[in-house]
C-alpha cells in the first residue's frame, strides 16, 4: 500500500535537516529542534519548530544558528535519502539572513 499523496508532500523536520546534511545524525537534528532553535516561515507566518515530527513542505523557509553563523534557507525539495553533499545542496537555496 502506498502513502497518500498529502503525506508525500511533507517530511519530518529532523529527517529533512539530516538529508540536507546540516546534521550528521537525525538524533542531533531532533535535539536541536527540541531546544527550540529553528524558526519556520510558511505562508508569511513565522513560528518555532517545536518538535522533530513537525512537517516541512517545499517553499518553507528555515532560520537557525549553526556553528556560529546564521543559516537561512528555503526548502526546494524534500529528498528521498541522505545523499552526497552535492545532492543535499539541491534540497535548499540560501536566503539573505533576516
């Protein structure tokens, strides 16, 4: 049985951050999210991602501090796996930091 179409249009926040290679493990991504350190902007509404299972969609924008720098990205694709860095970079585009 395949997933419904709506489920394929979103992915968990921790999974996407791991696939996009911002974190080495999903556990590290989940911990970062649990600490409330990521802001999500969707349809002009900004909020904090409050749990790792929160869904992300193409077009969402994320802002977070990582390694002493501010990262602002727009989600371009959800990805299907954690691929090489070149593939991971196709999942997002950089935004000007707010």
